[in-house]
C-alpha cells in the first residue's frame, strides 16, 4: 500500500449537503404545507361541531320544535344533521296516523289548527311558521337567525 491510498473506508465517503444557507439536500420544507392543511381541517371540524351546538340552542330559543315519525328516513337525516346537540331542540314523535307517541304529560304545542302531513315538520311556537322536510345546516342556521 502506498502512502497516498486511503486506509479507512470513511476516506472514500463524501459529505452530503443537508440544506441550510448553502442549499441542497432535503430539509423537510414540504412538510409545512401538509401540517398547516391538517391543522386547518381540524380547526374547521371543531368549529363546525361547536356551530351545531349554537344552532341547536338558537333554534330552541327562537321557539322551534320538531315533529318526527319513528322509522322516517328524512327524520333520521334531520337527526344526523343536528348531530349530538339535537337533544336541545324539543322533539315530538308522531305515528303516521297523526297519533302522538310521546309522554302525555309533554304534549306538543298545537300547530294552529293545521294537520301535519309530512315528517319531519319544524314548527315555530312564536311565529307560527311551519317548515316541512329535513333541513340542511345552512337552512337551520337561517331558521335560527
């Protein structure tokens, strides 16, 4: 072996640039937008969850009650839209025949001489307004204004 030949395998390895001011290498900068996007999605989910709480409380405060029929697909969809906080809005279950299925001690407010023809039916006890059918989040927010 001559004196000029490397004696250690590490003498053959060249250092790799790791980024920084000189540039080059992979610094992980691409992760920042992904992390930011994930945080935005989580924030939106939290806000939306809390918004349902506010909407349900406002619906109840404004006098809205909900007439439903067990086994009704549209009623189930309405419950899904209301989510966890749906219990804040008074619900009154009716049979398809119009017979009240709830506790007789908690009779629902009468709908000013009108007959419920479709479920779910929203009724505002203050304004006497009737809204028929499952409402999406935007419509519920408008009703809660």
